[in-house]
C-alpha cells in the first residue's frame, strides 16, 4: 500500500543550544511526520538497507519501507516511496492480531531480516530478498527462558554486532523491562561462539526500546522513561562492546538525555549509519501509538569522536 507522508522540518533539538552540540552528539536535523493513512504510525524499529532506503516495523504487525530524502545541505527532509504492508506469520496469515504480531525490534544480517516480537515472544527470520511478501523461514532459540519475559516488556532490541568486533557478527537481544532478582535487564548473545545470557543494568527507571552497534563494536541503547511525575524522557547509552559476554552485567556512559523540553516523543527506534564522509550518524524514530497527543519523529545526530 503506497503511503503519502508529509514532513515538517525540525532544525533545533534543544532550545538555547543554537549550535546543536549536545556533548558527544551534534543534532543534524529532524522532521515530524504525518499521513492521512490510518495505518501510519506505531513505528517500533528502523534499519537502513542501502543509502537512504530503509525497512521498518510497526507494532501493529506491518512492514514500513521507504526512502529518506535529504535537502541540499544533506539534512533529512522527507520520505518517498513509502509503503505499508501486513506482516505474515509462520502459518501464512496476515493480520492475525496484535497479540501475535506485536513487532518491536528489527535487525539485518546477510540474507536475513530478523524481527523480535513481544506478547508472543519470539525472533522470526524472514528472507532478506522479499521479507514483505514472505512468511518467516524459522524462529531462533532465545539464550534465556521465554518465561523471563514480561508480556509487554519483551524483545525491544535486536542488533547485529560488526564482524570485526569481539562478538564477530552475532545477534544480540535486550529486553525492554524484563528484569532478574537484582533488577537487571535480561539480554543475550543469540548465536555464535559466545552465545549466552548477560544482563544490562537498568538505571533511573528507564526502559530499553532499541539498540544498534557502532562500527567499533560498542552498543548504543535507546532508552525511554514515562511517569506522571517526570513526564517523557529519552536517553542514549553507550555500552563498551568488549564487556558484552556470557555472564556479564554491563553498564555504560550516557551520551544524551532529553525530556519534553527537547524535540522528543515516545522514542522507539535507533539505527547507526556511516556517512559518505566517514562520519557516524545516529537516526531515531518515535512511536505515536496512533494517538493525537503524540508525534511521529525522525531525528538525526552526528557522533563526535
């Protein structure tokens, strides 16, 4: 289903910071997205495939594909060739209900498109050449018991480590807010020679909503917090990739923390892309939950190293 998407530019992330430099990051630009198509929204995860083309998943059980357009200064300015398509389950059914197709995380590897679902927790493997029109080839075994995952706090992060990193291209999964007796988030190296369970320190009541690896093997975690007392918050945390191994409890430095005084919303997806000039870009998307009180955003930052 072709979808027309309207974009409103965002040029300043934080009021009073005209140069858009925020510690280790620089805000490059962003846009607020809207569409007359009722299915548009509920964006959970995004992965760039080639250049400015991307594939994403919606938590309503849909694929969302398209191409990001850039202006003459290289800032994101719109979306073209957008399409929304129903995902197919292992039984060949489209639209089998949100409880069965609550897609929350996404990763790409070789000939695979890997999708993490919650409620009916699993990681399904779709063929990379035609994921939109295919049923999953199989499901991957989790490194920890599925009973450890909460119904609405499951596999919010799937990320493939760089081949040259200590994890050598392994798939890593991190739970949103499923914790052990010490309050640490369940996580795991799903495959490869270091397959096993590790934990992520949960800090300040933030939940993990997505993650992506930097080229050097460090893992960026996108985190979200919401409460009546504090409102909506967003954070990006950097985990040293050398610390991710079976049995470890990992933590990391905070690269960015923001709230509703900044240009954020319910931030759900993150991806890392390498620009033509070699710089590292971090792209975030938000989930509006199909609510008139929330926005669909796409934000881009440059990593300053």
